[in-house]
């Protein structure tokens, strides 16, 4: 597992970053509660080379109109001349699986390499700054996970301290958690969602009279779930996933398509919940051992796009050759 700096490399530079899957604590992490996530073995790749003008996937308007590209250039490219950037991805867009976080991290890493190298903690901070600048709201959980790889907690218990992400209203402590070695299934509902809109909706819900109690429930369930992962306690993880989903329903970010996928998964699942911002997006399932194939069939018949995944050991990194 790589936690070292991204080394200097002259242009052209190619970097790739994994997606992410939140197991516990989405939305509540924005307000300082714990979160557990792991990096997905689905990747986004970004290739950067000198260009006649700034462009993203041959679109010269992107430097002004693409929020993540525009923000990354403003924050992380200091007068080195125009760039031609190409991005390819296996991560479904708008699926709650970290497509924007992976793009931000890969682009920040590539720009950092081209400007003399960059520490991994600085990539994590800058990737969060770029994503927050583009979305207007959010936490560093997504970006820090794709930078670190493996399992990480944000403001939760863990095994090794990685770094601190600074925000305008609070800081987040990031720690490594040992991977219990399980196979997971994620499934896109086909319903795109806007992270910023969902985060703002939940923030408003948590300002209601029962908001503090709900946030405390989110924090308690996430902490219990993190301890269960660290103990390789599948039953404990499954129970915490179900309780977390109940809380996400309460704050209004589930969706009929999400519920249909959870119902379809139930016979082959130990635990299941939505993952990410919700209001569409994806579910994450801890399958009953040996039932991954049947689970995938059930989810596909229910209209989802399922993936059997394991945590990606490596976070964002440079690659010498383009990866399919």
C-alpha cells in the first residue's frame, strides 16, 4: 500500500485513482461524525500534456465550464502553460462511487508531478479543496479515500494515522484501517444524483429539532461498524449497515430504486445499504460468502448495474503506460 509522495515527472504525465465506496457515515461526516470508506478497484485515468490551449477531452470550453477542471487549474497549476488533458474512467458517473473524487485526485497528482512532485497528504488536501470548490459543500471522505487506497476512517477509530484535512469550519482526522479481506458488491441504480443537492438537503434536515439526536445516532452506528470491520465481525458489520440505512431513510436520501435493489439483494446479502449521497446512486452489499454470482444476477434482474469488487490497495499513483 503506497503512502509515499508522488515523484516529480516532466510532462506528459499519466495518473490514475480508484473510486470509493462508503460503508458507514455518509452525510453525517460533513458535520464531523465518523465515516468508513474503501477504495474501489474501478479507476479513473488522467493524462496531461502540453497543449496549444487548455482543454479536457478535446473540449476547450472545459477550462471555463467544467467545475472540477476549472477549479483544479485555478488552485493547482501555477503558470506552466496551457495543457491538454484526457480523462477515461470505469467509474459510473453520478453513481455515488467517487467519479469526481477520482478525477480530482488523478488530476491533482499529475499536476503536482509536473511541478516537482507532491506529498500524498498535500494531494489529499488539494483534492478536497478542488472538489469542495466545485460542489460548494461536502467532506474530504471521498477524495482522501481515493488518495490513500484501502480502508480509511475519517474522524473515527483506526489503526494508523495518515493525515489531517483542514476545512473552513472543521478539521478531519484520517486513519488507516486494516482490510478484513472480504469481497463486496456495489450496484448502480441507474438514477443519477447530485452530491451537492443531497448534502444541502440533509444539512437542512439535521437542523430540525431532532437533528442533534439523529447525528448522534449516525456517529454511534458508524463507530460500532468501524469496530466490527476492525474485528472482522461480519455479523456486526451487517447489523450496522442495516441501521445506517434506516437512518439514511429517515433523513430522506433513499429512493424507490435504491429500495428495490436492497429488496432484490436481501436473500443473498448479509448487509446492504445505499452508498454515497443517495437520492439515487448506488448500493453496497456484503454478500453471503460464495453467493456473489447469485447476488449479481438478482441485482441485474432488478435493473441495476452490479460490480463485484475488492478494495483497491493502491491509491492515486502515476502510471508509465495508459491502463485500459
